[in-house]
């Protein structure tokens, strides 16, 4: 039986740290801002600013699953969720503390409340949406690798993203911003997010190929999940 836990990897920890960093920044910094961009054929498109960075988390997910296997990606996802929960608790505590006297701190407190006041809701939405999307992404990626016998990588990276992002986009914006944004805006942003995320995955395919094949050579690993327990609730590898 093939086992992932018997190996020590040089770059796995670095990838997990990078993944968690992207997840935190895209959810806490960019997710609350609705921006506009003019695209050919589509005209003005409204999108969440976090879309510029959030797709990188799926890129990391594809790389982790392809090289190290489903269980290693699953563990990275739970690490990201833990970081989001800690950041949320920290924001609640900081916002609750009474600011010192003075106009500067009064304005500073207002700024913090505007930027981080919705953090708890964004984190909860992220936990459910990204958990569902990323686990689906990893599951499809791993199963397709078995079916394709490790060949035709682009079909796995793009195919898994189409499934994972569909779940993520259909959950996150409604859970995070219903009652805050107009429903029409939520729908537009969710659709635009899904399209742009999938386009990002396609555009980044050549980069994914380079990183995956480089890591496989460096780690001497090309894991196939033939005997993997695919329960999304496990943390151990």
C-alpha cells in the first residue's frame, strides 16, 4: 500500500506557509471590496478585489495534490482555516478594546471597524465555501489523476478548478455579504468571480506545469491516491 506519511519533503512546509499567507490576505484584505474593470465583449464587470490573489490558493491546492497527494492538500486547507479563525478572533479583540483619547485614535478605530468589522462573517463564509470548494478540487484532481494514469495534467488542474470554484463561488458571496450588498450586486460579483477564477487557472497553467514538474524532480515524488481515505474531516496525513 502506498503511504504518504513515510516521506519527509523539502518544500512541503514552504508551500503550506505560502498557501496560508495567500488565503489570509485574499480573505481579509481584498474580499470586502467590490471593484470594476472594463473587459472586451463584457463591458463593465464587478468583482471582489480578492479575486486578484485568491485563485493562487487553488493553484497551491493543485500543486499539493498533484505532487504530494490528497491528504497533504487536506492538511494545508485545515491549517489555512485555523489561521483564519485566529485572525478573526484577533480582529474581534482589537476592535473591542477601547481606543486611547485623541482624534487620531478615534479615526484609526473607525478605519479598523470599516476594514475588519465584517471579518468574522467573511471567515465563516470562507470556511464553508473554501472548505467545500477546495476539498472538491482536491478530490476531483486526485481521482482524475488515477483515471488518466498521471497524464494530461491540464485536464486535472482546469477540470478540478471548474468544480471547486463553482461550489466556492455559489456559497461565499451570499454567506459573506447578504444583507450588506444588494442581491443583484452579489449575483454579479459571484458570477464574475467564478469566470475570472477559472480564467486565472487557464492562464496560470504553464506556470503550474513548471512548478509541478520541478517539485516532482526535487522531491522525487509523484503521488497517486490509489489507497487514500478521502474523508474531508481528517487532519492527519
